[in-house]
């Protein structure tokens, strides 16, 4: 049986990694605003959040969905910024050629 999961964006990513990434990107208050989970607002910590999320499937699903949405948006923005940088470079090269 194969362990490859090409269509699973969370394959190989631990819940701890997900939480650390989200906490580094957002404050606990922002996380609570995005997903109304009390462990994000009442004495929040990675450890207590992991304990709760491992026991509560609906909350874990919401946290994982937020993580996936964020990573899709981040990857899209990286591609967009790369295209924009290439276009600026192309325009600069063409305006330099025309002025010579």
C-alpha cells in the first residue's frame, strides 16, 4: 500500500507545526477572531491548544482549513509577485533599449 498522498495538502505536516505557523502569523486574538475557540483567548498556549484540538475534531478541522487557505493564498501571492517582478524587469530592459 502506498503512503503517497499527492492531493492532501496537510500530508506530513503535524498539528504542532500548523499551530506554530498560525501563531507566528497571527496573534492569539486574531486567531480567536478567525476561529472562535476559547483556548485561543483564555490563557492561550501552543500546548493547551494542541491538547484541545487533538480531542475536538470540529475545531481541528477549522484550524487545518485556515492553514490550508493561508498557504494557498501565500503561494498565489508568491507567483503573482514573481510575475510582477519579471514584468518590471522586462519593461525596464525595454525602456533602456529604446532610450539608447
